[in-house]
C-alpha cells in the first residue's frame, strides 16, 4: 500500500474504533519502513481529530469516543516501541516528566506528545493521567529531569498547570525545570499568564519547542 492509500485507512480505523485494523495498519507501516512520525501525524492523528469533531457535532457519544481511543492505543502500542528504538543512541534531549494533571483523565494527546518526544531523542517518564501535582515534582527530582510537561483538556483542570508552577516556586525549584503546557484549552497567552516556559499546539510543535528549550534544535 502506498502512503496515499494507507493514511486514510488509518484515519478510518480510528473513526470506526476498529482496534484490529488500527493495529494491523501500524504493523504494515513498520514492515514497509514508512516514516513512523509521519504515519502518526498524517495517518492516525487526523482520525482522532475527526472523532473530536463528531463528538462536538453530537454525532458521537461516550462509547464511540472510548472505542476510538482504544483503537488509537492499539496503533500506538505497535508504533511506540519502534519510535523508541529509533531514538535510542540519540537521547540528547535529557529527561522529561509528562502527565495529564490531577482531575483530568484525557490522555490521547498526552500519549502522542510522549511518543513524539521519545522519538525525538528525549527520555520520557510518563506518569499517566489524573496525576497528583506533587507526583510530577517528586518524580522530576528523583530522576533528575530537566523538563515537566503538563497536559490538561478541561477548563477546570488547566488551573492545575498554574498550581504546579506555584508549587515549584514555593519549593524554590522553579528555575530548575522548564515547564511546558498543552491541551485544547491552553494557549500561548495562557502559558505566559501562568509563567510557563512554553506552549505547543500539537505533538510535532511540542518536540520542536522542547528541543529549543533544551538548548539544541
Ligand atoms: C476523547 C475525549 C474524551 C475521552 C477521553 C479518552 C482518553 N483516554 O483520553 C472520554 C470519553 C473518556 C472523555 C471524558 C470526558 N470529557 Co472529553 N473529550 C474528548 C475529545 C472528544 C477529544 C480529546 C482528544 O483526545 N483529542 C485528540 C488529541 C490528539 O488532541 P489533544 O488532546 O488536544 O492533544 C494535542 C494538543 O492539545 C497537544 N497537547 C496535548 N497535551 C499536551 C501537553 C503539552 C505539554 C504540550 C506541549 C502539548 C500538548 O498535542 C496533542 C497532540 O497533537 C474532546 C473534544 C476536543 N475537541 O478536544 C472532549 C473534551 C475535552 N471533553 C470534555 C468533557 C467535558 C469531558 C468529561 C467531563 C465528560 C463528562 N461529563 O463525563 C469527561 C472528563 C472526565 C475527567 N475527569 O477528565 C470537554 C471539555 C470542556 C471544557 N471546556 O472543559 C471537551 C472539550 C468536549 C466538549 N466540547 O464538551 N473525553
């Protein structure tokens, strides 16, 4: 299958919530030696974006969202180890602690950012979703990370991005870490307002930003 044939099929598999097809297409992409970053961005991401639109239009409900999220996870479970392997040996970026903030269970976008950072040469410690703010700091301190990435998809939980920065200040640790924020309600303006080091609107931009903040592009 050519790229032009396989990318729409990947997107369709996510929209249909078809785990088996999503996984099989990812395996085919690996076998064919396709650029896996491009596969994620042009094959799978348009699918999950479409799912978001269908939800907003009231066409999709919770069960559809969950099966689509599962299909995305199935594809990423094939692609992640490959992306990870490629990053090995070029881990120049340092350690990054990432998670979705407390009170928020959305993890699809965060998982994409984590995968892309890993592929981009960072060592990624993914704490998952609904992560206690203290846990981000404890982990960053324990592993010697240089960067903390906070995802939030709810207008209510984005306040936790601000709180995390406040906690770092209280502990005298603010200057030790670069803090990146993202997720649908975040913006460049929000990042500035809360004193974060940066904001990126998607996973590819997140890697670029992380690299420039880590001192190499
Ligand atoms: C899928 C989904 C769900 C799934 C989540 C499954 C999962 N495992 O993640 C389920 C069904 C479980 C769910 C639950 C809920 N959801 Co929901 N959900 C969505 C939906 C449709 C898509 C989100 C998504 O995955 N997008 C695709 C990914 C790829 O995009 P992304 O997350 O934005 O991530 C990209 C960028 O933002 C960026 N990025 C993300 N994180 C980071 C971090 C950093 C550091 C950086 C730099 C960049 C970055 O890069 C990513 C990749 O390109 C959105 C609608 C939308 N359009 O966003 C609603 C949405 C976020 N949900 C919403 C709501 C209200 C809920 C619920 C409260 C519903 C309910 N009443 O139960 C619960 C939340 C419970 C909780 N406590 O968290 C609202 C939020 C409204 C608001 N303003 O707060 C939205 C906007 C829908 C709506 N229009 O009403 N949801």
